[in-house]
C-alpha cells in the first residue's frame, strides 16, 4: 500500500507585516529545521552589481549574507524561504552550517502563525540619518524595536570616582566577566556544533544606490566592497 504524503508544513500567502509571508500549516516543534534558504550563490561584488540601480529608499531584498565571500540571492533560483519576514520577537532563526543557511524554529509554532526571524541587519558609520526609517519594522511584536537593523549600541557609562577606586565596581566587574564568559561559551558551543546565527539580508544594494544618486558611484562601490570584506 502506498504511504500517504504528509500535507505541507508551510504556505506562502499575503502577510500583514509586508507583502508575502510564510505561514505554518501544521504545528512546528521548537528545534525543527524548516527549510534551507536557497538561491543563486554569488560574490558580494556580483550582488552589488545586480542591484546597484535600485531606488535608495527601497529596502526590499532577497539577498542573504552567508559570510565575507558569499551572498545568496533568493530572487534567482530561490525557494519559499525568501518570503520569510523579519520579526523582532521571532519564532525562527537562521543558522549557518557548512556555508548553507537553514531556517529553524526556536519556539513551537502553531498552525496559522507567521514564521519570522531576526534579520540582524548591521549598522554602518556611513548610514544616512534616516536609515531606521528606510528599514522601519512592521512586525507588530510588543517588543518591536521599530527597525530591521540591530539595536543601536548604548553609549558606555563613564565610571564614577567610587567605582574607579575599586569600591562597588568590583561587584560589577565580576558580573561583566561572567556575562562575557557566557557569551563566549555560547558562541563556542555554536561553533563546535558547526553553526552560528547568521546576519541576514544585506543592504549594500540600498547603500550603493543611495551613493550613486549622490554621484559618488565609484567611491561607493569601493566602500561597500571594503565593508563587506569584514
Ligand atoms: C526576504 S523578503 C521577505 C518577503 C517579502 N515580504 C516579500 O513579499 O517579498 C525581505 C523584505 O521584506 C520586507 N520586510 C520583511 N520583514 C519586514 C518587517 N518586519 N517590516 C517591514 N518590512 C519587512 C523588507 O522589504 C525586506 O527587505
Ligand atoms: Zn519589529
């Protein structure tokens, strides 16, 4: 007797967040690898060249940064993963394994729920002042940070005189050391497992287009290249 195929896990349909989104059709358990982010694998230079004529105020992209060498262009040969929207309190995360990107559930997702992961788009000193407007987030989460970019770094507090002399600061120093150790440990654990949460969706195309319109195209390309080399 033939085995009956399981109904699909997800579907793509209109999203209240933006355009199309990806929705669960069945319960997806925490820890499930839902799908791979597929598409044309290109260099950063090629990705820049493909979208350099984009409107600088258009943040839409299917590009996903894998590392300093490779970008996946989900717009060419991509799959449903390219429709997963950003969320500030997401139920998924993107994980890299052997330079391939997978979307994994970090919470149990109920049927009908929209899938989202944090794009973690990095900030850059050359960002225009309205960068958070351009990358405004409409995820609707109570914890929404209002932007698809990573949160701004808080300015470091100056040490008070008492702390500098080694009074209460000792306690804080211990706390900081613990925190650093925890972060390092989780990073090492992730590396050991061969995966690390990846920065999603490059916006170099947007930046390149912005600079082009300001008539600085060649400088812009160099700046974008050097930034992407990190
Ligand atoms: C990989 S696509 C996701 C699919 C997209 N909704 C579509 O229909 O093509 C990424 C783009 O979707 C939009 N987007 C995703 N999440 C968003 C959010 N939380 N708020 C606003 N726009 C979002 C941005 O334009 C982003 O560049
Ligand atoms: Zn948000």
